[in-house]
């Protein structure tokens, strides 16, 4: 994983961590989810975002980011607005993943020519 791809994916995950953190009070106040379950899910996904963002240099950071995207969309079964927000973050993460890799690849090709 190149530098640009890592930075873009990490940035998306850090922004997503804020959104997932804010789903915790929503689950506590607007749903019938148990308090402990809401805290575990909301704060657990927030922590997973931070861990994935920090682990982008390792081989497991990127795949963990994809797992977080799937979990964020699945959270829509509890907080319906997360279907939409999860899809937006999936698109942002996917764009960061593929476009970041393309930028890194083109940068490496340009440096090889110089």
C-alpha cells in the first residue's frame, strides 16, 4: 500500500469514526437496543476505525477498513440512516483505495522515468 492510498483511506476512516461514535447516543435514545449492546457496537466500531486507520502500514489495516465499511452498512438494521451513511463511506473508502493506489502507481512510474 502506497503513501497516498494509506493517507486517503486513513482520513476516511477517521471521519467515519466520528459518525460511528455519534451513532451510540442515537442507538441509546431512539432504539430499543440494550444499553450495553449499543455501547459495544457504537464504541467498538469507532475503535475499529481508529485501529484500521493506524494499521494502514500493516497488511491487515486495509482489509479491516473494508470490514468496517460492511459493519457500518449493517448497522442500518438498527439505525436506518446508516444504510445511506454506510454506503457513502463505502464509496469514499473505495474511492480512496482505488484512486490512491492509482496515484501511487503513477507517481512511482514518473519517478522511475526521471
